C-alpha cells in the first residue's frame, strides 16, 4: 500500500492487522482513512488519523501512525473520540 497524501509506502504492523480483523476494517477502508481522515499530530512523527465511516455504528475509526521512512500503522481503533 502507498499513501499519496504522505508520499510514503505504508507498513501495517501485525498488531494493527489483528485489530483491523477484530473490528471489521479492511485494507480499502484503512486506505481511505489514511488518505482523507482528519490528522492530529502528537509530535513531529507520531499522529492519529480519524474518520467517520458511513454505515458503521462504531464511529470514529482511527489509525495511530508513525512517520518514518514509511508510514507505519501501529494500531487501528474504533469508537474513537478526540480529546478536547
């Protein structure tokens, strides 16, 4: 997978793939999330990307990612809420 938005190849960790399977989030939905979701940075390399997914009852879905030589998806969450 490649992220046009970030200009980087995407690596999805084993942990993130397990969470995606548990939460019924496929690679197409993850790709859409990474390309069009709202981004909030924790610092220069750590960030969250979240987006509502139409037809799902567990909005928001969110990916915790790290910007390195590639975009590393560490985990994928659902029932996510932004902190104030």
